[in-house]
C-alpha cells in the first residue's frame, strides 16, 4: 500500500489541476518541517471539526491519506498489521501524532482508495485512530467504515447536517471530498498550517493559505479579509478563529492569512494578521515580502520568521 498526496483538482474532471504560478511555488508545495526547523519551528496540517451547536473544537484531528489505486479484493484483505506498518512510514501522520501527544489531542488517519465510486454507499474507508491506549499513548486502533458511516460520523461531530448547496465544491483535494460536498455531510475544514515551537510542540500561530488567480475581481494588492468575510466565507474564517482560540486552552494563538498569486507577474506574498473573535473578525497588520524564483525557500524563511516574531509579540 503506497500513499499519495491529496491533489487540488477540478471536481468535475480530476485531470484538471488547480492553477499554480509557473515561476513561483505556492507555500503548500515548498513549506516543510525541513525548511522550518532551522528557525526552531514545526508545522502540522490536518482537518478538524467544530460542533456548531456549541462552537466547541473536537480535539481528534483527521488526516486524509489517499493511496495508489489497488484491486478491490486486495483493499478488502489489507490486514491491520500491514496498515499500521505503512502508517509508521507516513511522515505527516507521524508529525500529527507528535503534535497531538504534546497538546492533549488525538489523531486519526483516514485511509482510502479515491478511485472507488463514492456514489455507492458501500464504498469503504479505513480509520486508524491514535492512541489505541489513552493511558500509554500508544497503538493504532484500526476500523473499516462504509461511506454512510463516515457521513454519520461527520454529522455527529459537526453538531448536525452541514451542506454548501447541491453544486458542491468546484475544486477539491479528493473525489471523496468532492462527493461529500454535494451531500449534507460536508468534509471537515482544514488547517493549512498550524505553526509550533519545535522545542515543545506548542502552537504559536495558525496560517490560512489564500490563492489569488487571474479570475479574481480584485488585484493581488487588494487581497484582504473583507473580500471574503463575513461573506461568502464567514463560516470558514469563524471555524479558523475557533481553532485558534481553543487549540491551546487559556492561551489563544494568533491567526494570519498568507496570500499568494498564480500570476507570473506577482513574485511576492502578502501576510495579513486577523484579529477579533468569531463573528467579528477584521484585518490587522499587513506586509509583503518579495520571493525570488531562483531561491524561493529563502523568501519563505523570511515570511515565517516574521510570522514567528509577530506571533510572540505582545504575549
């Protein structure tokens, strides 16, 4: 069983990938813990639930783990031991477990073959939950769920049905996510990057990546929260605000949006601090940093050095 990275592509035609800047890589393709480590930083990405009846964060974080397509008979016969051994080599899941262990959370890998027909409710997914033993913080509990069971789990954790309309998403990171976006069991929102102090794994900042494309009605320099909040993305940003407030009980962390463009002419990124609480978010301090296509890693290091400085400022 070989894992593959989730890919943002058109829901109606998964062969059509989302646009990227041909000269400058976006943050999701270049930011790694290898790049962050020399600044004593560590990052994790995951999907998470908010119970909208209470506005409470569910501290079990999910990670999508699609695999290379295999024969349906092989998929059914995968043993628990084989799944556990494969996940030991999944670095992003290991990172999420390390983070969860240090922050009184749990982690669940959602393993699936995305070539299944998700319109068939007997399609199956594998859930690998850490820790199997909460006392020792060890082990993975493996379960196999059909699509209907996953949908019910999503509704329970969300505090009820969640829908965005019959058309669903235009782009998604998997056919599974695209399919669920047309139901009342919308896949949970994601944290693009939760930035932590590497020494103790404690969160210091939450970063949302926001892509600007040639179809945008706003220029890149005009990108800011008020373009998207409170409409059309109010729930998305309130969800992020609730995560930033609750991830470290009693110690809210700062939240930022990192804007980047797919236009060749735009060789910079813009960072916007977001202040206020759910339902009352506004733009805070903003700044731009030029990124050289010759050495984009150096430019992004500057960005995250600035985020770390601002995240710990006035605390």
